[in-house]
């Protein structure tokens, strides 16, 4: 991954957070604009239609890399681990998050 690909996204995220007034000081804008979030979220689980973690999105997978990078630099919650809390009558797993990244807005 080139430096430009993530830095453009991190600056866009910082600008969006400032525009939403989630961050107000220039020092916070600088922190979000320069933080390499992709280093801390190498993979996450995409949510299904029931808002349950379902599909692993891995930054090391060339087929998923662009989607992974785009999501890492969005202001959204990303599930990085889950546990199976039970099963529905049809056998579908009930999954709950164990850890997640945080969103400011």
C-alpha cells in the first residue's frame, strides 16, 4: 500500500470529523489526519443484514484490500472479534462483539 492511499483517507476522515464538529481543535484534526488506523485494524468483520458480525474483511487479502482500507478510514464501528452467544432455531449463530474500534460521532 502506498503512503498516499491511507494518508488521503486519513485527512478526509479528519476533515469529515471536523465538519461534523466531532473534533474541534486543530491539534485533534492533526492527530486524526496523521494516525495510521490501518496498522491497528488489520482485519474486521463486516456486518450482515441483522447487524451481526459475519464476514471477515482482511487487509492482507488482495481481493478485499480496497474495501478494507476504505472502511478503516470511515467514522464507523468495526468489529474485530466476536463470540457465539447461542444459536437460533434454524442453526444460525447468534454472534456478539467482544472488541470493536470506536466511532466519535
